[in-house]
């Protein structure tokens, strides 16, 4: 299988950079990417934080 070169617009590159940034920041949770007509239209980041009960 060969990797196809894809040329991105500046806007698409910015979206991918934002997704990359979010992935480096999240420790536990999920990142949801919504696509409409082949274009990314929304990115949702959900991070879980759990606390232990002391005592």
C-alpha cells in the first residue's frame, strides 16, 4: 500500500494543527471530529477527571 500525497489548504492545515494540539493536551477522555460533506466542521474534546475520596 502506498501513501498518497494530499495537498492541504491553509484552513485545513490549521484544523489539523488544532486536532494535533488537542491530542497532546488530553490525558484521559475523547476527541470527536464531526464531518459534513467531506469537511471537518466541528471538534469536541471531552476530558475525564476523577478524584479519589480521602478518609
